[in-house]
C-alpha cells in the first residue's frame, strides 16, 4: 500500500501525516514523494523514497510519473499543486487500470476551479455570493485585481487610486477587476472540505488566516462559525469533487451571514496540517476510503475549535550533497 505525494516541495507535514496514519492503521506501505528537484525538496528528504520528475507542463510528465508508480507498486497518488491537477484528472483512468488510485476531482470540476470566472458562476448557481467583477471601462475604486488562472497570490493587486493602475492592468486580458472586500470589514478564511467518493461533503474546518507568507498561511486559527452551516447548506454535494478541497471565503466581522466565496482549490492546501492536528483526519479517511474500501460518514464535529497554529522554519540536513 505505497503512497505517492506529488510535487512535494515543502509539504513535510503532509508526508509525515501519511506515514503516521499508515503506521497507526498497521498497514504495510511506504510514502514516496516526487519533485522536479527532489534533492532540494524538504518533503522528499523525509519521505521513505523520492524520485525526480520533469517540470510541470512537460509532455512526458505523466509518463514518467506513471512508470514510477508501476515500478514502485504505488497504490495511491495524492497531488498537491494546482498546475498538475488537470493533467492527473485527465489521466486518472490510465492509472486506475493499473490499480493506482489518484485522489483527484473530475476533469470538469478541476477545470472550473482553474478558471476564476467559471468558479464564480459555479458559486452563484449554489446560491453563494462572490465579489462583483467590473468591466475594465467601468470600475469602482478601491478594487482587487487577480488573474483568472492564478495561484499563490501571484500577480494580484489592491488598487486604491487611479494612479495605481497601469497599462499592464488594462491590456492583460487575464486580469480580473473585482470588488474589493476590505480586511477592516471582513475576516478571511480558508476552509478545508472533505468530499467522499460519492461527492458528498463530510467535514468542514474553517481556518482563519492570521498571517500569510509567500501565498501560504503562516499563522492560523480553527474557528467554529457560521461558515460551517453555510457550506453544509450550499455545498453539501459537488458533482465531481473528491478528497480534500480548500475553499476561501470572506466573512463579515459584524454580520455572520454576509459571506463571499473567493475560490476553490481541489487539493490539499498548505494550511492542512492545522486541520489534521485539530482532529479532522483527512489523511486517514483517504487511506480508509481509497485503500481499504471503507465508507466515510459525516464528521463535522471531530475537530478542535480555537486551535492556533504558529509555523516556524526548521532544518533538514542532507549529508554528502554534491549539487
């Protein structure tokens, strides 16, 4: 029952969670990791084994990954980065024919998540509010600009005056001009959602984003608030959604029913370790569901509320490194 974490990078906690849960379930298996530069990946160094893959987008990426899975008897593949999700979703059946389960949502749903305009329409069909998008010739300040296919807060801008706008903002068709949701009025939450194989919501953990570094949460707090019931009511079933999803919401500080959805990423988020340590054991549920064939029931009340996570840098030493 070997497991592979792809594009492992810095996801040491995620790798360790799978190692820990395999041991607790008394299952024989190892947790492998892949990366374009595994010698410089902390997660690869603490995995039971690792291998190098081509950069994402390379024509042979899937073939190299597939061959490794067959050679090392991988039973379960867990992707972690936006830019590989669509490729893996498109080739999920290829892996499944070899007895390899890829925990990935459907091509249709992954495609929706990769396009911010499309996911906004998705939210609206589920009666979930989103920030208004302005035409570039008729916007209202302040506004927030982000790319339609972006990730990790790259190419995002808060615009407070016309002087802040440049020709680049108008000429780049990928940039969306959006209603600005002020952090003085709204708290930002990343919610970890677990969907079973039947696409039913089984758990919601709102994580209040207290501090972000390089697009990834650095300090966060689990909070039981109106988001839980709101998501249970409006997103209780998402066709094509499976495993861990991370969804971002803005919640008004003075009105807990004033909620705006921002985006969904159909993968483990960088802040998942907080949900895991709070008791929302998505790692275990994935192993049980995909490797042991168990059914995952509702688990909305299993996690600890008001749990604060403060991250810090640690060191992993690699002896004999030649570069």
